[in-house]
């Protein structure tokens, strides 16, 4: 049981989510209280309101791209999360399982089961092939629950073996498993993970059903500190430290030709390598955007002043901008 004196880290639950796995990789359970919440918004709220010391949120997946729920909160269009900074990142290898109840007629008919879009057609002459096959018949499955990111990471398996099944988005993969565990018809399934298999007492219908073997999700550690305090005692992965990264957001005048190029040119001028670029609607006007740029370098460990110089120049050419954090890399 957690002590009242232990710091608390919040993550997207329920227990057994990939966010939970990310937290367990870095936050020692003998020193931290690991607290699941219902949504990514809840993680940001808990951190901003100082009800927890830190939060962990999914940021991007190597197969399916950015997690827009996290980007929208970092965009902070209404000024709700003005104190939140990014203090670190965690990488989790993601291997999805199909969980549910086995059919009473547990005989796998591969001819029937594989009648989906792995067959070439005029519109899809080279359809993606799933990496794995079902472990049992799936002909009884009528509904499939998971997080939208998980669906995007398992397209080939779904389109091949679960074609026509009703797809239902939920807040997390572990929430999907929890919902399916309450199904009395035996016709629901969840894309989740092996940890949820035993936790919710489900059957393993398929394993390693993700499209790519190297499927990886990157999570951000968020807090209200300029950098991770030493007394957090976070566990460093066995991977060697590989420099540092920073994240900034900015807007540009959309009617000014070259405005975006002017901001990006600031990074080139100070020889800072960009590692990712994202955008989300600003909601100030249709088709205007907030841009997010990650780059190599640290605001508070900047001996040659390149980061300082770039940020000062961005302040001169961007319409608005915000530094969102700097952190050490361990991958």
C-alpha cells in the first residue's frame, strides 16, 4: 500500500494499460504511488492542479503516428495547462493481443477465417498481410473494443480476420479488456496486452497482432518543473544516454508567405537538428494551426548558446510561441 508521503504519478488507466507499463519502467513502485485515471485530459488536470507530482501520457506511435489527445492538451488553447512542462520520455515496445472468450466450437477454419482483405483486389492489389494468425476461431466475434491508436496499429489483422466486426473506440486498451470481461454473450473482443489477459480472466485469441514487429510507443513525462528533480529517483533504462531534446510550440501569421519557413530557419541557423514536426488546428480560424517542433538540445544545458539563440530568434519571427520542456534522452 502506498504511503501518504510518497509522490504520486498519474497515468491513463485502468491498470494494465500500456501507459501503466511505461510508468512501471521508470517510476520505482517502492518510492512512487502509481495512480490510474480515466483519460489523458485527467492526467493533465491532475498535474496542473498539483494533485500529483508527475504524469505520463502517450505521445506518438512508430506505426500509427501522433496521439492527438496529448497534442491538443499541449496546444493549451484555453490556457488551462500553463504550468505544464515535458520532463522526459519513455519508450515501450507494444505487442498487442486479441482477448475475449473462446467459441464453444473452438475449431479454427483457416479458409473461413482468412477471407478478409489479404486477398488482392483491383482496388488493393498488394494488401498488407498480418504478422500472425488467430489462435482460435474468431467467427463468433461481433464487437471489437480498443483505443483508436491500437486499431491503427493492427490494420492488417483486423481487415483479414475480423472484417465486418463492429469497431468501438474506448479510452485505453486496458479499458477495452475490462469492458470485454463483463460481456455475457462471449461475442466481444479487445485489442489489449498480455498483462490484461490474466488481470481480467480472458482467453487469448491472438498474439502479436500488430502490423509491425518494431511497433513502439513513446510516452512523455509531464510535470510542473523546468527539469526532472534529482529526488524523483527515476530508473534510467539500460540504454545509454544519447543527448537531450526540447519541445516548443508556435503559431505563425498564415497570410504571410514564408512565415513557417522563417521559424524553421531559426533551427537551421543555430545548427539544431529537428526530430519531429506536428500540427493541430489552432481553433482561432478555420485551417490555421499550432505547430510543434522537437529538436536536439537542452534549454538549461546549452554551453554554446545555440538553444538560447534559436529561441530568441523564434520569439522575433513567430506570431506566438511556448517552450514546452527539455529532457535527457536514453534511447
